[in-house]
C-alpha cells in the first residue's frame, strides 16, 4: 500500500472529548480531513454548534454530544449515549483535561484536588473502559490519551500539583492498558504536549502577562506550539500508519524537555 494511504481514516469513526476548541478541535478536524466521521463532546452548546460548522467543512459526518466530564456520572452518561447512538467507535481521543487551579500543595483544598483528578484522570479511565472496552470484541481500535510534559516535569511557573500527578498517572495508565489490550488489536498511546497557544493558556496569560515570555524562554524553538501542530501526530496514532506502536507516550514540545 502506498505510504500516504496508511494515514487514511475513511470508514472509521472517532470520538474526541473536548473536541470543540484548542487541541481537541484541531485533532478532530485532522481526523475528519483524513476521512473519519467524528463525534465531539463539550459542555457548551454554542461551542458545539461552532465546532460542528467548522468540522463539517471537511465533508464528513459530524455529531456532537453535550456533556460535562468533570464528574464520573457525567462521563458515564456521555459514554452510554455515544455507545447507544453512535457505535461502533474506532478511535477514541481522551482530550479533556486541564490544570485550572494554582494552589500550593500546603493550601490545596481536598475538593479541588479531587475535582482535578476527576477531570484529568477518572473520566479518561471511564471513557477508556467503556468506549475502548467496546473495541475489544471487534479486534481493532485506537485509544489516544492527551497527557502532558507536566507528567514528566513540574511546571516552574505554576502550582496545582494535582495536574502533574494526573498527567503522570495518565501516561502510566496508557502503558498498562496498552499491554493488556495489545493481544486484542486495540492500541493505546498518549501524546504529551508542551505549551500550546489555546484558550486555557490565553486565560493564564491574561492574568499574568509576563508568563508567555517566561515560558517561551524555556523552549529551544523559542515559541509556543500552534494547536494545528498536533494534528499530524493525532492522525498518525489514529491510523494504520502506527500499527506497531502501542504504549508510547510521544512528546511534542518544541524541544522543551531537552534543557
Ligand atoms: N494547551 C496546552 O498547552 C497543553 C499542554 C499539555 C497538555 N494539554 C492537554 O491537552 C488537552 C486539551 O487542552 P487545551 O489547552 O486544548 O484545552 P482547552 O483549550 O481548554 O479546550 C478544552 C476542550 O475541552 C472541553 N472541556 C473542558 N472542560 C470540560 C468538561 N468538564 N467536560 C467536557 N468538556 C470539557 C472544552 O469545551 P467546553 O468549554 O465547551 O466544555 C474544549 O472543547 C488537556 O487534556 C490538557 O491538559 C494542553
């Protein structure tokens, strides 16, 4: 088969959680451009409408599901809806997550710790269990977890260590489940992004205008990632081009971890 054909996703159906903005919408668009039908989730009706319109430009079927994945009940309900209305799912991108808080550990309220664990880890477990688990009898599937370089190094400019903890755990969850599911034809990999210019970071930069330049100084390429720059990697991991890769956590960070 010609090499570029290995990247085609025609006939595949993908679920991208948090696929309305930032890295999520760019990955969803890339999958659709590569030929996949896509289902995107988010909390906000207006974000879902705008994403559906943007993604429809790729000419594939696009569906949206409104859901809040911050609670296990919300994540479970979303998975049940997707399984009953849109099965079978071939590709799952567990993209929802975020730091959201900036407490030093000695001041971190337990409820905030738990909230960030549920947002970054518990929902990824539930989606993997339910949506990924349904791939096993079909002997084919792709699970892609969006981890972070924060799973490898502590952020110097930011507190809220629940985030680092969850992303490290998500990387190890990726590897362990990959081992379990390899005999079933379902690959499980993770992407560990460095700092990309998404709404989540724009919010921090608005609060702390000096932060962007501080972060840029720590990146050998000297700039933040453009969200579109994650797209090729997502298509690779979602496609047959990555058929022999499982349990990998791939860093994409402009060289940030090199220094
Ligand atoms: N940006 C970076 O520099 C960076 C670096 C490393 C890792 N990451 C990881 O990459 C992923 C995406 O980050 P991003 O910066 O693209 O985020 P973002 O710009 O904040 O977008 C997050 C997406 O998730 C949805 N979402 C947020 N909270 C949700 C919830 N509770 N339930 C359901 N949907 C929710 C949002 O839609 P609604 O607001 O409409 O719900 C949006 O579509 C996260 O896991 C993050 O930790 C990002």
